[in-house]
């Protein structure tokens, strides 16, 4: 056994868009242990239940993160709607589905860009962000927001979108498929990319299950679980099945996200073609009394928004369990046995969203 | 999901606003480890742990899910079911054993319980010694915030 060295990785590092720290215990160039540290930007959003009523908290949920903002607000609204037994109009749940999938496209393209950047593949980074910009433009056309959409409310959504606009958006998303396929070919076929990803950071199916992984990290290890199969929003009305890979390495995690791009395009097309006419919100009266764990599939995996109300306008408890929070234990296991040079890429393969995690 | 559902929504369709069935089981703190061990043996996944400050005490909810299987029928893959084990604790000097022996990844939740709610969790797989979160007020959910000028 060689002598052991401890190398600090983060919280500021070129590979990290947000702060997370790892103490890497090395034997020569091999990582034998990784000790994570978060908490650098903990904001205490959940404690705002003491000062903001349950309707105002939608804005808080929307601002938990700048990548998965919309799905946070939707999961929160669904939790309150379940507690208050609110029936959201059909048109609103279809709009929520379209915006969720556009948010997934935006997030996955962002991740692919970051991944390319960390691998030193700058032109691929540019191409990923070029495509993402078009998605963000579409979100802006429909909602007025590019990142934080601010369109969800308890009882529905704040904005309607004309059917022709929706059909146009679905068509434009479909037009991006050719560009996405070219991007996918590079990520999945290029030798220099495969060299960095194949057989690196393998997480077996058993480990993924034991560690409670979620999202693409879990599905890349062969577990076919996707919270959208619960049928929330309009997912009960569209045809899709979880994207699964089996090798459990960094390449598989990348492949799941790449294939999910095309899945999202399909869901948007179906939702836009089946959206019914009608109202987009209902009036909600009264205050929440009871509790509910609302689950949605974020781009990074299952998110849980737990609310508990005691019949007053202020909730007793609001708790958010984000997908990255659930995937950090898996990251610790993945890093054990890898080479030091692979650490930045490996950390990125869980698509860490620290602002979500810190809340 | 049947073909009729795929065709599109109809007014009042129950598939539009599905609610998960979520079962709550209150247990004494002394029975926690034994019950968690059973859940583990039955193949439940730890979804999350949530603490809630109540008026006179606090509660800790351990939430589990079993891979898309309904609570009524393990064969019904489209209905998920969440089960929550709940223990009640005093607001101050609360103590619980760690469930790390059965769910290794619980250490982050348990450190959070310690840092935000002041619950001492014995035997965590990774103990940050109160340094997971840095907060202006220690254990902010169970400590009264100082008023301005105090």
C-alpha cells in the first residue's frame, strides 16, 4: 500500500458550476475514499413557511434552482392541491407537462455542454448551448421567463398558450431533432469522449438500489424507474417508457440523458396534439390542512416536495428532497477506486445541482 | 396505462389529478431500528427523512417507496405507494439511533436532522459533527430567533 494523501477538491473548481467540496484520500493516483461536504450556500428556503403563506411559497419553490425551477413549482403546487383536494383543469396539466419537458431539454443540453467543457471539447460545448438557447427562447415566448418561468399556481397555471403557438413550438422542437442527433452521435460515438467515459465510475444495479439513487444515475445502472410513470400532470396520457442503460458507467449516464432528449421531444409533440380546450386554473379557497409528499421527475431524478398544513394560511412544514441530495451517497461510492484525473468528469456525471440541494 | 387513457382526457377523468396513496405508521422511537430493518428486508427504498416542529414536540418521518409497486398489489406497476414511519420526539434533547446500518445513504438526512432540528443521531455512517450546514442560529427550527436588538 502506498502512502496516503488527502487532496481537497472544491468547493471552487473549474469543473464545478456550484460549490461542493470533496476530501479525496489518494493512494498514488487512485482515490480510495471521498468525503463530501455541502452546506456552503444553504439558504433555509424551507423556513420561509413561517413568514410566507402557502400561495406565496410558489414563488419560493420556483426560485430553489435556476435549472429545474418550473418542476419545483409544479411539485409544490401538486402537493398543496392534493392536501386541499383541488382538481386542476385538464388544459393546465397539459401545459405543465409541455413546460416540464422543455425544462428537461434545457437542463440536459446544459449538462451535455458542461460535460463537453470538462472534457476539453469546446466546440461540442458550444453546439450544446446553441441548441439550449433555442429551447430557452421557446420558454420565453410561452411564459415570458427564460429560466424562472413563474407560471405555476395552486389550482392551475397563470398563462394560457394558444393552440397554434403550441403546435408551432412542437414543430420547432421536432426540427431540432436533426441537430440533436448530430450532437448525440458525437457524445455516444466519438472515441475521445468514449475514452473518458466508458468503464469509468461504474455503479452496479445493486449499489444503485442500495444507495437510493434516482434519475439518470439510477436508470444508467439498469433500474427502470421514472417518477413520471406515476401519471402526474398529463403523463398518464402520453406514451413513453423509462430510458434505461445497463453498464452503470459514466458513458451510460451520459447515454441516458442523450436518449431522454428525444423522449422529451416525443412527449411534447403528444401533449401539444392532445391538449384539450378549457380553463387553465380554478379558484382555490380555504387553507391547507393535512399532509402530502408530492413527487415529480426532475431532469436529475425524483424530487419530493412534502407539505404539512394545520388549516391556517401558513404551512407547518415544507420540505424539499432534491435528486442531487439523493445521489451524493452514490457519488461517494463511484469515486472509490477511480483515478484522480477522472474525478471532475465523474462528479459531473451525477449532474450535481447544488442550489437545489442546499435549498 | 390503457389505450383509452392514451386517447386523451375526458372531463372529470380521474387520471388527470392522480393522488398517491400514502400510508402513515406511527411507531415509538424504541421500535425504529427493528421496523426499518424489516422495511429493508422487504425491499423498500428510503425516499427521504423529514422533521417537523410541532407546538409541543417534533416528529421525524421516514418515507419509503417500493419501486413502483402498489401497496395493495405488488404486481400493479403503475401505482406507486409510499409508506411513512413516524416517531415523535421532545423538542429539546431528542435522540435517535442512526438507520445507516440498513440505509447507508441516510447520513445526509441524519446530519441535517442534527444541524437544523437539534436531534442527536447515534452511529451515523458519516458524522459531520454539526458542520453540514452553517446557520446563523444553531438548530434554527427548534431555537427561537433573537429579535432585532437582542
